[in-house]
DNA sequence: CGAGGTCTTGAAGACGATCAACAAACGTGG
DNA sequence: CCACGTTTGTTGATCGTCTTCAAGACCTCG
């Protein structure tokens, strides 16, 4: 295996699980073996559509994706942004019917976990079950943080919050370091995530840029002043639960 | 037991679980017996504070509560509203450290489930585990719906959405019927939930009232035109997963 | 070099926030 | 039962943020 190529599924799973708790190799293997093959998606393609009743859940191995709901007006609201290592629709295992779609934001590779195998895990692997559950709880924590950002922060604060969150999450799976990461998003996508108009995203971005907080060009985000950025965003990473503890 | 008094814990648990799936009496009993006593809280009192590391999770038996985060400015954002039957901080079982507080919105009675007993359930009761997990997944679905409301709906649409949601949720635990329910909230609380100013809540409320969609006086909410209200809110109850299915 | 997609900027206007005053409802004690 | 204070809700006026519409610049890739 080539060092340039993206991490193997096994490595990604181990990293992800071990950011939450100590996990045995056997447990990583069990989870790896619940995954049945991977599929490839182009940017813009739907991994899962709203109204679907998926028979498997999807983990992103490569690329970025988003959960989104589209309104009658055609307006779209993104409710979560997902990066490699994220189990995008693990909730469909128990929720059954999707209440939103999952769309690729960049070319994506995704691994599939059949629901009946996940059910087996809940019957045979209590610890692994708790970690999968935790995964969905962190998603909920992210949702809550977005709600706070949308409801009570300025647009700059809200956007800063998103940059902070993405940096911390990407670092946990080794896709960011030295306050720098690759972000394959466009401004319209950011607008749909923040609940702002495209024009205002552009202006808010200029604001952060001219305040020397972040620099984003050619897909590359550089955080120029972490302390001030987190202050603007009132960012506290607690909600991401990235400290390993017995769960 | 008196018909006027609130339903016993057992009845409430059974109703709640059975809105998701078929559940045996034995399972209801197991869950009931994980609960260790109840506590009473006055309106405004915190059931759990941000930064806490609770040793038990809390289920509301009577009264309403909210999860909230308070910012440096003193502004508050409510991220969820909870009614009887809701497991307000079940997520603390695995998340450990709270990232927000839980506050009573009205006088409340809450039952406590020690975390070590919940852990036992994950080891011995896979089906019950899945239903508890589902509970937290529905919370996440509610969060997503709120994000859509905040980001892409008008203030009237967003508020209408909240009324629709509360009605459906309360009906599931038999606390609403005939498009009517008791809502022990004040407008400032509603403002913190919707991410709006107090003044604007008052105006938006007037808008819904004069459009003959809802009537809210003396804690009593009447939904006057369900069809038009759901249209304004673009409300689709899928996300509440209130159709019993094998999980 | 040209064409599509992506981003930036300006101008006008809508929506919601803030400030400030007042009204209504509620609870308490006299 | 009324008087009073407190809490809760309403309304008006003004201001700022964000949206919308529109045009133009930039970039990337064939």
C-alpha cells in the first residue's frame, strides 16, 4: 500500500473509534467486517435520497458529503457536513425512513454497512454498540452547536464556528494539521450550510479574511489566528467528545 | 390511583416506547426499574448544568424543560424543548460531559436513570438499547428540523413548525387532542428557542393569530387550521418516527 | 483563447433587532 | 375584594443586518 493513497478502511475506523475510547483490534475488525464493499459518487450525486428507506448505512471513506433538506421554494438547508470517517446515515438503521438526503460535495468513496449486520452488533457487541451510538450523539451535539450559531451568533461568528469545528474534526482523522486543511466546498454550499445568502457569505468571508483570521483560497483553508477565531466563534470543542474515555 | 393525576411512570414509559415499536411488558418493567426515584424542580431551576458530568440521565415525568446554551453576551439559545416522556439528557450517558444545560420551563418532576444501569441495559437488552438509541436519534432529527426552520423559513414558518411539532409530540404521550394543548411557556422562552427577539416573537405570533392559524392564550394553544399551519411550516412529521415498526 | 463556473461588488429593499413606552394579566397581601 | 407591584405581552419608531437583483471580474480547464 502506497503512502500517498488515502488510509485503508481499517486505519480510518481505528482512528475514529479510538478518538472516543480504547478499542481492541478485534473490535475494529468486527466493525470493518460489517462493511460490505465501497461505492463511488461524483460531486452533486445523492448517496441517499430523502424518503428513502435504506437497507444499509454509509461511512465516508474519501471526500466530503452533506445532509440536506430541500424546501418547496427550491431553497436548500444543509444540516451537517461530513468528512472521511463519518457515518453519514447511521441513524437510518433505526429511524428507517430518511427525513433528508445525503449528497456528495466532492467526489466520494463510501463504505456500506448493512442494517442486519449492525443489528447483530447491537446483540453481540455492547461496547461497539455504545461507540456507534456515541457517534450519532456527537452528530446531535454538532446540530445543537449549529442551532446556537444560527440563532445567536453574528454571521462572522457562525462562519468562524464552522471553520473551527471542521479543523478539529479533520485533525481527529489526521486530515488536518498546522491549522491548515483542504476544503472542497464552494461558497453556495457554505451558504446553504450557514443559512445565509451566497452574497452574504462572500462578504462575511471577506470580513474574516481582512481580520486575518482565516485565509481560504484554492480549496486550502489556513487558520491564521486560532485564538481569535475561537473567540469570535465562542468555540468550545467539548461537544465533539474527542477525548478518549471509557464509554 | 386518581384519574386526574398525571400518568404513572410505567404508563408514560409504555406509551413512549410503544410509539416506536412493539414492546413487551417485561421490557417496560426493565426500563421502569432502571429509574431511581424522582426529583422535583421549580420553573427556572437547572436539572443539569453545562460542564456537569452527570452520573444519571433524566426523564421528564411532569412539566416542560429545555436544553439551552448561554453565550458570553448573556444571550441564550434553546436547542430543544422537552415534554413529559422525554429523556432529556440520555446522551450524557455516553457523552459524559454536558455541552449545555437543562432547565425547567415549568415546575417539573423528573425520574433518574443511573448510568451504570443504562450500561447494563446495553449489555443485556439489545432491543431496549436500540429503542433508547432511537430516542436520541429522534432528538437529532428534531435538531435538524430546527436548523432548517432557522436557516430557510420565515419567522412565521419557523414558529408554525414549532407548534406543529409540539402538537404531534404531545399527542403521542396523550397530552394533546383535538388540536389543543397546554403550553406553559412565555414569549421570552419562545424567542430563545426560535433565535428571535422577544419583540419579533410577539409580532410573529400576532401574524399567526390574525391569519387564524393558531390561538394561544392563558397557556392554552389551539390550532385553528392544521392544514394551513403545516403548509406554512412545510411540516412533515417523518422526522419524529412516531410509526411503530420493528427496530 | 474562449466558455463555464465561481466569486466579488454595488445598490435597493425587506426582515428582524433594539430602544422605549405602555397595557394587560397575575399574584400577593392588606 | 381591591390595591399594588411584578411579570408578561403589545405597539411604535428607528436602525442594522442580510437578501435580492444585477453587473462585472476572476479563475480554471478544455
